[in-house]
């Protein structure tokens, strides 16, 4: 069970206070009991001694004794006073009084007190009531029991029933218990009210404030509190902390919006760079294409001239036309691919097909002059492989890697392009057997404007742009190279669920 702090403090206080009061009750009760009993004994002894003195001068005749007894007796009521003979039996008394004595005690019960120095004690009456017994010898030198004259009084006995005294003590006890309960109740009530004001309310205020601040209400978050002392200090600190949090938050928000602006600017710049690099590739391609188109055009022209010959057999003429058609198809194919590539890609951040991108990049390179004497081998490009990068962008990356590889290669060397899926990624490798890259080159290879090519041949932007494109889709790009042996570029691109 979870108790509120108020209940816990109240229970603790009650336990401590209750324990204190109980201890004080036990002590007080014992002291009171002792004091009252002591006073009662003292009073009984005084009375008994006085009574004994009264009897000392009285002659031992029964009548005189009885008269004295009758006079003294009312003075000690409600206690019982008896004049005892040497056998400790009442004497000089009416039978009714003797009967009353016999109802209370047996003479034998009193024997110890006759001889004892203190001459008083507590016994149980014959009916079981607590009884105070006080004996006082009438003779200044009491004779031995049974030996002296039977008519001579031996002692005065006071038999005091203690019920009233005990009842009085119990009453005081009960009063004390009542008093304690009232004190306890008042302390709890006071504790409840004061605790509520001093401790509980500030804590609740604080909890409310913390919740509000936690919910983002910084300015109006802190509740007004009646807190004093350390609690008000705590509130002060909390207020200061909240103020600090608020200003930090505002600062962070400002920085976030600044970052957002910067990010947008970077994105725009990157887009621009990608477009620039693409245009450069288009330019390079176009140069190659112009050369590539030049050949079929020359072929076309040759056939056209030959067709002008009137006496050409019909079969040869048809063959020439077919050759010309093939050349035209080739020219228009090259132009279409070039246009396809030059067209801006709209699905820049979308998904694409890795194998399709690789295939079309290779196809674009195929008619290029710089690939003419090189062997190109593709592996794993048959099946569709969806990736988290648009086909157009990946094609642009591939094109740059292939161009670079061709530029680094000597005639007769091979370029291997491999595509393979691995768990959640697709790995694309472009490996050549070219001149390789030295350590300094490897360090700077992805830096913008790093190029080893002659002015007009390279911009040094290709790999930087490729790196940016691959990074944006959450992939990575790596290079491994040995000078004189070749270079391998590895792309790791996250897979996509499907196109
Ligand atoms: N496959 C490769 N083999 C050797 N060197 C390469 C290869 N790919 C790139 N490089 C080096 O990296 C440089 C930067 O390439 P890139 O960023 O594409 O710019 P550019 O091709 O315009 O020079 C190239 O100039 C070349 O020195
Ligand atoms: Mg390049």
C-alpha cells in the first residue's frame, strides 16, 4: 500500500507521541499509586497510634474500655477499629461488633503484625477484599500473648478496606488515560493542519509545478505556494532551474531553426552541384556521342552515294538500304539514351532499381570512344533489386565511376561491374585494372575539385557529388586501390521494399 506523505508523517508522529505518553503514563501511574497508598498507610498508622494512646490510661474494666471504644470508633469511620485482647480477639465489644470482626479476619491473621516492627500490612479479608491492617500495642511493653491477664487490652487494630482507595487510584488512572487521548487527538489534529500547511501543500505545489514544466509549460508552470523555509528555497531553485531550461530551450529552438535554414541551403547547393556534374557528364557523353554518331553518318553518306548509281542491282540496293536503316537505328538509339540521361530526375529521393541503373549506365558507356578498347563485364544485373535511391541518381553515380575507371585504364584492360544483395543492402562494385591511386590521392579522393586530369578533362567534382548522393540515401561509398594494379569502388545502398 502507498501512503501519502501526510499520512506517513502523521503516523510517525502519533507513534512517537503515543510511545512518550505511554511511558509517562506508566511512570505517573506507579508514582500516584505509591503516593496514595503511602498517604493512606500513614494516616491509618497515626489514627491507630492515637487510639492506642487513648486506651493506655483507661482502667481495664470492660465498661470503661467499651465506652472509650464507642467514643473513638466514629472518628475512624469508615475504617474498623477493634480493641484486641492478648489472644488478638476483640474485647470490650458487643457480639455484633465481634461478628463484624470475624467477617473480616481471623485473629491468627493478625499475629504477624503484632510482632513485626512495622505493625502494618496488606492482607485479603475473609471475603477476599483488600484490607490494610495496622496494629498498635496499648501497653508500652506488650506482654507475651496468652500470658498476661485476659482482661488487659493488648493492641488496637485498625482494619481499613482499601476498595475506595483503589477505586480512587483507578479513577485518577482513567482520568490520566483520557487526558492522554485528548492530548494525542489534539496533537494529531494540530499536526494534520500544520503539516498540511508547512510540508504537504508545498510538496503538492511542487509536484504540480514539475508536472506542468514537464508538460512544456515553462512560463506559467510554477504554482504559487505557501512554502516557507527550505521549501521556499526549493521553490526558488526550481524557479531558477525552470528559467534556465526555458532560455536553453529557446536557444536550442533558435539553433534548430538556424540549422534548418543552413540545411536547406546545403541541400539546394548540393542539388545544384549534382545538376552541374550531370551537365558535365552530358557534355562528356555528347562529345563521345558526336564521335559515335559520326561513324554511322559516314556510313550513311557512303551508302547514299552508292545508291545514286542507277545501274545498281535491286538486291544490292535493298542490302544498302538495310545497312542504312541499321545505322539510323543506332544513331537514334544513342540520341534517345543521351536525352534520357540528360532529363532531370524527379524521383531524386525515391526508390529505384539497382540493376536497371547499372545496365543503362553501362549501355550509355558502350558506344563511347574511351571504352572501345576496354573489356566490360557485368555480373548480377539480371534481376530487379529495389534500393532506396532513384534509378536516375544511381545511374549518374555509376556513369562517373565507369568514366573514371575508363580514364585510368589502358587498352585491353577489364572493367568489372558486380551487383549483389546482402541482407538489407545492395553492394555494387566497379573494379578496374588501371593505374591506381596513390596514398595522397586516396586521402583526397572525395574532396570536391580534386582531380589529376588535365584542365578541361576533369572537374574533380564527380566523386564528391557521388559521395553526397550515396550519403543522402543512407548508404556508403568506399575505395580501395593499389598503384599499378587497379582500383575498386564499392557502393553500399540500403534496400527498398519494392518499387
Ligand atoms: N578508377 C580510378 N582509378 C584511378 N584514379 C581514379 C579513379 N577514379 C577516380 N580517380 C582519381 O580521382 C580523381 C577525382 O575523380 P572525380 O571526382 O571523378 O573527378 P574527375 O573525374 O573530374 O577528375 C580523378 O582525377 C582521378 O585522379
Ligand atoms: Mg570523374
